[in-house]
C-alpha cells in the first residue's frame, strides 16, 4: 500500500513539475558549466602554485647544499668537537694576516 501511494505521489509530482522541467534543466546545465569552469580555474591556479613552490624549493635546496659544502670546506663541521666560534676567529685572523702580507 505504501509503494502504491509513493507511486501516485510521484506521478502527481511529475504532472505538476512538467511545465518547469525545461527551465530547470537549462538552469542545471548552466550551473554545471559554472562549476566545471571554476574547478578548471582552481586546478590551473593550484598547478601554477605547485610549480612555483617546486622552483623555490629547488633553489633553497641548492643553497642548502652549497652552504653545507662551504661548512665542510671551512671545517666548522669538525668531528673533533672544536668550537665553531674559535674556528671562525682563527679564519678571520688568518685572513687579516694574509691581507697584511699582500
């Protein structure tokens, strides 16, 4: 009995909605186009942001490697536990000495 009432209600609803159905279909089509355009815009912006961040990350990583190499070359990353401040002071004295010689 419930199924029969549901079917009758659906038929009555279909009859009463028939005049507005074409307008509703056009409105839903326009809405779906708007949504698709917005999704495309957000996807393109996200891709640009990703590329920009990837480029920045690559630059930072290259700079980090350059600085790590510099620290190794200068000797601040010593395994003997020497104080980095003392090593920098020694390098500054050596630099001053070299400037005086030349």
